[in-house]
């Protein structure tokens, strides 16, 4: 590895060599052990660490209890999952416009739950039952299913999203 | 793609058996992570909450499409939420500049209030970084959030963005260069107070 490549890696992946491309980590360590380059390497990593530290100061507050409860309530209201396992096509889960259960509910606008998981027992009991079939299918025969393109291929029942546009944002997985 | 280990496999197996407690654990495990992804990409808490909620429900609805052994559940969930974020960003692109100005102004003139000085410094740092992230081109911001904050493996982050690992590296380099320039003023005080940074800046692994 050249010093220039070491600098490129530090500039892109940060100061933690464990997060550099695996195939280049050994060469990077070897370069750092060369006396002629060690001081420069330390300086480059220190500069990268400065930015890492700054980025680490950007905290995201944890979700509120109301939001968590709203998510569980939303999961509970997924009648599409009642579709028989083995028929995963989203087109088999028609949802009239305006009544799609997955539409988000602002947690802040909801009446607060009186307990952290006061809705969980209700939601959990329902959703586990309806989801189990679909999830079991995924776990057992997932590789036989059509290629996963979550939230991209179906239109019509989630108005106003990218999923109506037929692929403008399809840039995702190569999995 | 070779078979991969999935740290969520046990939880998902319990879900498949219909254990109600497993659903709650799924939310506890994934909601904070998806909220972080959405908030850092969207720069807006209320929208992030909507997207995180929408994404988890959407993923649940489409669980039959997930391909275990070829994609980790966490990565697949990222794809769902990422697409929702992209959609939001695209639809609000026209309004973005105005919102950014308001955000930057709020960060620059944060109400000092009665909070301790150290807490204020931390909040201001966080706001500055948030504003700097907002100012990045969307693809650079995605790359940085997926790699740095979400701590996704390189190949998975690249695949989610539809690029090679080399292209991901290029996006990261440009993002970090821009951020360094924008945050230059803040870096001195950050170095002087390293204890304010989290022990694991990359965030918790999935």
C-alpha cells in the first residue's frame, strides 16, 4: 500500500481501521509499522478521528413510548398479513385508498398511552398471529420467492409515495 | 451472494412461532435504529418518526418477500426505510433550501436556556453536525449515514445504494471532505472535550 492510498482510505472510511475494506487492513497496518511513515499515518488518523468525533456528537433521541405504541398498533392493523402463507404478492393484499393501515400516525398527536407497553399486549397478541404465517414462509422458502424489492414495486394502495412511480427510486439491493 | 448469518434470526424464528413478546422485542430492537436512520437522512424528527413507523409496518407487511440467507433482516429493513426517506426527500426537494436555512439559523442561535454548559455545548455540536449533514448532497449523506451511523458492512451499504464499494468510498470521501470544511470551526472545541463523544461513534451494531 502506498501512503497516498492510506490517506485515501482514512479520508473515506475514518480513523478506525476495522471499518476499512477488509482486504486492505493488513497492508495498512504494515504500512503504519514502517518508521518512515508512522508519524504521517498517526497524523492522518488523528485528522480522521477529529471528524469521527464530531460526527459522533450528533445524537438522535430515542423513540418515545407513544411512538413505539403507535408502531405496534400499526402492526396490529395489518389485515394484508392475513393472506395465506405462500401467496406473498402484495397485489394479493388490496387496500382501498385512504384506508391503508400502514399510514403513519404521528405519535405526538396521539393520546398518550398510560403505560410503556400498555398497548403492546393487545397489539402483540394480534400481530404475532397474523404475521407468523408470512414470516414462516419467508424463513422456510424465502429463496424461492420473487426477488425482494420492498416498498418499491407495488402501487395504488399507498398514495403519494415513490411506490406509485414505478421505479424512479429503484436503485437498491443487488441481493 | 453467499449464505450469511443473521443476528436477528432467533428473534425472527420466535416471531414465526407467533410469540407475542417477540413482536415487542422487534420494535424495541429496530425502532431506535430505523429512527436514527430516518432522522439523519431527513433532518426532521417528526418526519423521521413517521417514516420509521411506516417502514416497520411496511416491512412487516412484506415479510414474505424477505429472502433469509441472502440478506440480513436488518439490511432488508434498511432498504424499506431508505426508500421511504428517498421518496420524502424527492418530494420536498423544492422546499429544501428554505428548510435548511431555518435549520442552520436554529443551530447557530440555539436557546442557551437553563441547561448546564456542557449539555448546551453538546446540543450545539449535534445541531451543527445535523445542519452539515443536511447540506450534503443526498447520495453523500446516504453513504455517510449507512456506513458511519448505521455501521452497515461496506458491501451491504453499497448494495443498498446500488453502487460498488469503490463508488461508496468515493461518496464517503467527498462527504467527509465537505463535512470537515463545514465543521472546521467546531472541531477545536470538540477536540478539547473528547469526553462528549460517544464511546462508539459508529453506533450500535444491529
